[in-house]
C-alpha cells in the first residue's frame, strides 16, 4: 500500500464531500425558493427591476448596473412563462448561491459541516432573506457579495493558519493571496452594486490587517487585489452607455452612482432613540432559539477569538448603526449584510456547544461524571439549535407558499388598465407605477393610456396630487391610485371606485354600469338603490368580500348620508365589519348615480354557513333611513367556508381532543364596557364539539360550539362570559372528550395579562397588547404608546397605524388631542414586509399639548391603507372603527 499517498487521498475525499454538501445546500434552498417563487409582476422597486432588466435600461440611483446586466441575461433566457418570472427566479438562484457561500464560510470557520448547515438554515429561513429570494430584488446580490467577502476572509485566515508564518516574509507571495483577490473583486462589485457595503467593508479590511499586519509592509502583494478592484469597478461604464445624457457628465454620473439625492437621509435619525427597534428587527427575522445561538456565538468569540469577534460582530454593529439612522422605511431589507454575519455567529455557537469539554479536575468520580454529562448536554444544546433553525423555516413556509399563489399585483394593475377610459392618464405612486409601466411597455397593454409617476415636489404630498390632477383633468380622463379625503373633498370632482383606484370625473355619472345587477328599491324617500356587483360570493372568516353599489338621491337636498353593508347570519345577528362611506349634501348633484365600494369582512369567529348580504343607510345623526318598513335591503347570499389560514395567538396550545378538533390557541379581549371575551382557536380534523367554560368553583360560565373541520381548516370560537374562566371542557355526543389519558375532563386555561388584548383588524393583523404611557401625563411632555401587533398573514398592502391620546371633557367632547400616524416600528418595518406571525412592537411618540386641560386621557388606535385611506376594521361587533385602549389621568399645568 502506498502510505505517502494517504494524506492526499484524504484531502481529495474531504474536498469531494465538501463540494457535494455545498451543492446539496444550494440546490436544496433553490428548490425551496423555486417552489415559493412569486408568479410574476411585483410592485415598487421590484417592478422597476423587472422592467429595467428586460429593457436594458437604468434603474433609480445608485443604478445597479451589474444586477441589470445579469437580469437582462435571465430575462432573455427561454425559461419560465414571462420575463417577470425569470427575474424572480434570478433572485432565487442568487440567494441559493449565497447560502452555499455561507455554508462554506461557516464550515471553514468551525470545521463542522453541521455548523455550515446551521448557518445556511439560519440565513435561508430569515423572513427578509426568503422574501427577497422569491421576487425581483437587488438584496440577494447584496447578500451574495457580503457572503463572498466573508468566505474569502475565512479561507484566507485558514490558509495562513495552516502554513508556517515564514512564507509570508520571503516576498514571493503569501499563503492564500488568491483569496485577497477574491475579497477585492467581491468588495468592488458589491460597492458598485450598492454603496452601503462600505460599512461592513471597512470592518472586513480592518480584520484583514489585524490577521496579517505584514500586508501593510508588502506593497507588491497589493498589485493583484488592486487590479481586481479596478476590474470590478468597470461595470459602472454601463450607466453612461445606457442611461440618460446627464449620466455622461461627471457630475450626473457621480450623483447617480453615489445616490446624492438621498444623502440627506443618511445618519438623519438619532441612533440612541432608534436602538429600541433592534429587538423587533431581530425577532422579525429569527426565533428565540436562533437569537440565543447568536448570543452564545458572540460570547464564545469574545472569550476565545477577539479578531473573529471583530469581523462578525463588528460588521453587524457598524452596518446596523448606519441602517438604523437612515431615514427610509426599508430597514429590514437594508440590514441584509448584517444577517449574513449573524448567521455565521450561529455556526460559531453550534461549534462551541458541540465541542464543549469539562474543564474541572477533582476526584476521579466527579471527573468521570463530568466527562459523561458535559458532552451529552452540549450535544443536546447543539441539536436544539439545529431544531430552532428548522422551526424557523417551517414557521415561515405557509406565508411564502400563500404568496407564491397570489397574483395580487397583476390583478390590481390589469383591473385598473382594463377599466381606465380611452386615452386616460394614470397618476400613480411608486408602488403601483412600476407594474403598470411593465404591463404597458413589456406586454403592450393599453398603449393609449399614459402612466405618470407623481413624485414629491417639496410640498405636502396631498397638494402635489391635487396639482397633478388639475394639470391633466381638462385634457384627458384621469385615474389616481391615491386618495386624500380632506384635500379631495374640496375639489369639484367625483372620485369613483375603479378596482382599488379612483376615476376622477368632472361631470356626475348618470347611468348604472352595465355589468351590475339592477335594483329598484327606495330607502325612506331619500336613497334609490339602482344596482350592485359582488366580486365573489364565497369567502372565509376575516377575508373581505368586495361589493360596489350604485345609488342615487331621490330628491335634493338629501342631507348628509352614509351607507352600510353587512352580513347577517341565520340567527339574525351581525357577523361582519366594514367601513361606511359617507356623503355630504354639498358633494351630491341631482339625478347623480353614485358608486360606493365596500370591503365587508366576516368576523374572525364567523361560523361556516350562508349569510345574507344587506344594504342600508343612515343620516348624520345616526337615524336609520328606512323603506317599506325595513331598515335594510337583502341583496345576495354569501357563503362563508371554514378558514384555511391558521389564526395567530398570544397563548399557543396544541391539545388534541379524541374525535374532536385540536385547540391551538387561547386569547382574551376585555371588550367595550369591560365585557370579557375568550377566543379559542381550533384546527381540524375534528367532528362537531360543544364547549363549556368553567369557573374556579366549577360553575358553568358559558357554552359554545366548534364546527366540523377537515385537515387544513381552522375555526375561532368567541365566548362571552360574566366571569374569569379557569377551565375548558370539550363535549361530544357521549360526554366530555379527553385530550390524553391523564387529563380526561377539563383543561386549565392560561391567565390573562393585565395589558393583554386580542383585537383582529381585518385580515391583516391582530393587536395582542400595548404598553401604556406612564401615569401622570404632563402637559408639554412626550409620551409613548407602544402597540404589540402580530401579522395574521403575509400582507400585500401598505398600512399606516394611527395612535392617539385624547383629553375628554365630562360631556364627552374633546378637550385636546395628539396623534401619530406612521409606518409601523417607527417606519422601519412596513406591513408589506410582514408575514404570518410577525411580532411587531410599534411605538408612537406624542407630545401632550402645553395648554392641555386636566381631564382623563383616552388612548386609541386605528389602522388604514396608506394609499386609499380605507380603514382596516376591528373584527369585533362590539367595537367601533377606532379601538380604545384605556383611560389615564393627566396632570394639570
């Protein structure tokens, strides 16, 4: 046997195994992202990238030339149904390749394939990384260059450690110098892709000179890395070649590449004030197990390897500090390089836990005990860490599977374009501008329609939209995607629903749309109901039914009037929530046909069955407008199916009752007037079951019912009770159903937190609690009201959360009011980024008026669509559209 050949053979086998594992990781995640890939067009920046890559254009600053060139190649491949899909798939390939690099870097740093898998799973399952991996986005390429830099540094350090230090001193090159070239090229291409890589890049270079200080004294070793850096910079030539003429000038080129138009946003916010967001940002991406792993890895490095701690922790800290102080609502995406560093910290902790050895020597018996226990415990912790990564992945999977089946962007854009009048101009915000332009330029839809982006002009945004309408309204029909109620109210135009957008009419409508079902009903000699259209006649709890109603005033003046649409159950009770459109007398013309749009949400606890859709009206003083002896008119029947969306819960459970459903959550809501409510969440399969809530003295407080459910179906039961329940009994036909062989009759319910709430808001989110302002609200002082929100599903609309503190006089009128309307989490996490189970702490800072009177202060909040101002109603028939949180005392000046 050739013994000298053994080390080489082992090396080849080891590298073959490494390459195989790397491909398994990369292709495994590529399959995952491919299975959850968005089907086509996406809004906002992603829509622009789909268009720019397809047409070889230039994107907004800093231009993203490398992404555009690579995207153009993918957009023109004979692959997939549309160019938009191919750009989404490009992100999936980039993200999967990034995870391969993370796996390789982690394996190099830890010497463990499981450590590499742990790092890849941590990053691959992160909320934002997964989201950007399934749609056209420049973030995966940012993550790729960050991972490539860290991989190059890890290999460089490893190669130096494996050879004698004297090699570097001979001047003829040093071990691993090829990785310096890789680092330089990755950093160069990364900076041309997005300049923000300069923040972690500065830490990368500092680490490099710490591990190899001789590099500063050997300029000959700089030649190849500098050449590679210059080579990477050459991709910027694309911008003047393909861009507007101003990019051919040095000033215009630098303005675009350095994104000078955004320089006022950099470091614009107070870091100390923004640090409160860090726990929410991290928890948004990772579960508690992975965060614990990151902490263990950080502590291990601080103790054993401070240089590597500087690399991973320093790059995270520097980039996060820059991101938190940047004034833009994309913080979760800008943090992409930091997520790569955190994933490697988890790999370090995995290695630290799995490699723990007892360090205490005493008696032989105690040493033997430690030798037996410590490895067992450390390996158990390492396995739990790996399990935490798998749980993070499985928890996010349902949201991305649901998004992969959604054509929301295409549906919105096509509905708008198909319904727009001939030769119309569509005034759009950035969110919808890019997909509308994609449809027009790439797919040739409605070439007669002009798509115009309404950019901010240094004045109130609503005023800019009013000016844009007035600039076009006399020349061609106008469609707007944004609605400003107060500013539009004073205009001499009608804003008629067109899908989720609005057609601006100079003259009143006089005819009912042909596609509507006709009506001939008069309400109280005030309102003629002329027709309606229901988009779908089946839905699920918390998922809206959209209806458009045509009506006309019987005579003028009509006085102020509001219309409402409701779902009435077989029991005659109200089972829905919706926003009621209101009209003032001054806004209505004689014989005008008015179109109102309703989003009608079945309550979260609506039982499956057929519900009656009714319409009615009321006056400004709340009096019902009646007709023919009834206050409402029956329009249609809406079938409510069992829910296919798992409800989120503050108190998750998993209790399977024999023959019955599985209890998966318990929540409590105080309700208006202090009437408590218990929400019980159930999963199928299971037969019909009856419920009893039992008090501490075994008295039956209330009863309820769970409908029959199939696998993959869910239901929520709302039980109102006069006291605090202690236990729950689930009954079948033959008596109580047991949930295991020990506890045969009743289960104990969790206690309710004093600040705990459970308020579902449409199909978007749930309020589960809040942090009240400190007692004694001083006039002139700043007070913070923090809301705790959960994402009910993956959201596709941008919502604003409005919080308010209102001083209330004894007669119920307002003495004063202060409010804060903002994107959640101080603007850092838009709802467009939320998925099911996202836990968001949303602080709202408000200043109490200096002249505020000494009256009780009521805290409240509401949620509305950022673009249309449509409220997301609370799904509680006992609540108004504005949710009251509590009442506190104020201190007089």
